[in-house]
C-alpha cells in the first residue's frame, strides 16, 4: 500500500479535523502518501483533491467542522456515479479510502467497496445513532454545547418564572435530548423512542409552579416535534410563561472537547493501521473503552443504534 485517500462526508461535527490529522500523521508514519478529497464523495467524482502533509493539518485539531469540507453527493446513489468514483480512485492509484461520516457516508463507502475499493469508515454523527460503537465522533462536543446553552438559559428562566422548551437535533434518535436532559437537570426529555402525555406534563409543571419552583426546562428531540409545537400545546396550561430555544447547527460547531480529540486520534490511527494490516472494508468503533473493527456491511445493515436502556432507566429514575 502506497497511497490512501481521505474524505469527510454528510453532516459535519467537531472532531473531524482531529481525525483528518490523525489519518495523515499515521499514514505518513507508514510512508504512505495521503490524498484529501474535498467536499466528500463529490470530490472523488469531480477530482477535487490535494496531497495532505503534516503542514496541511498543523493547527487544525482544535477547530470545529472540517477543513476538507463536506457535502451530500446524490450522484453516488446511482450506479453510474459509483462506477465513476471507483474508476477515479483507481486512476489516482488510491489503495485504500478512509471515510469519516455518518450512516449515509458509510453507505457510500460500502457502495465503493462493492466496486473494488478498499475502505475504512470512521463513525462521526452527533446523534450517536451509528451501531457497533459506543460513541461516534462529535457527540461529546455537541452535548457540552447543549449543556452550556441550557445552563445559561436556566439563569434567565429562573429570573422570569418561565418554562423553556429546548429543541435539540435528533430526527430518529433522542440520545442528545435525553442525555443532555440528565446533565442539565431538565424536567422532561421528549424523544422518539418513548411516548409522552402532554396533559401529564402540564399537570406536573403546574404543581412545580405551586411549590414555588421558578423555572422548568423541557428538552425535545426534533424528530418528536418542533419546540414551537410543544410550547403551543402547554403555554396556556402551566402557569409559567413559555419560551423556546432551537439550538440547531450550534450543536455541531465549536472547538472539539478533549474526549473528541482523543477519540478522533484513536479512530484515525486505527483506520490507517487497519488498511496497512489488510483489515479492509471495516468500520472502526469504540467498545468498553477499546477500539474495535466491525465489518462495514454488517455495521450498515444493522440500522440505527438504539439508546442504551441504562440511560433511559437513569432518566426515568431521576424523574425526567
């Protein structure tokens, strides 16, 4: 193996730059040439690429997002686009490709694998919904962003006797909402995985108001409803003024946490070592603190990772 490729795809997250850095530095330590493709799979199809060196990745670890940029590539959904991408990689002498991204990115990597490209996938998704890994890249930073925002919000909420409905990302997975709810001491976390009763929520919030509590926080994953929809249902029933905060893409940005920097470094090195060692067509992951490899097709076909039952039990026990 002499030359490897690297790209970031799908939604960005903090820690991607640290993973790029790790892949580049690990690759160079094995005397490999590392080629970075810009704007995800689109960069392969359109041949937007650059050789990456230690200088290329210097000073990038602490930056959020991805300096290679990211995009969703519809052409890779088609057989013709997949064949063109594979041909371009072969023409450039790429012996292995590292793909950093979420479920859709891994499906793209699997498509290229089926066209003869050796691939390694690194899980990067703030929803933490990728199976066969305890933690995806970017999750910890996103949680820290949410906790900081809600802590600030509680200061003003308590000053004005208000209920705030805070909308987090998570179309199909409520991990961010429920774990942030635990960390922030929220009253409720509304997630796709569990049913809820607005009437019961309102009765509880009214009781809190009668007991002299001066604020309430309700976390809601975007896949359940919008913050505005939930606020509209409760605003006339709880006794507090009701306001909303939609965190949106704020959750994805910012300097990665120490945890994400370390995880990115471990994932990046493991990806290169897997390619060099001939363990191709795998996804790197974290299990009980250890880096593991899972067959990429197995990981993709497993669907979405469910929330740990212990996390849901903890939230229930704490009255969330």
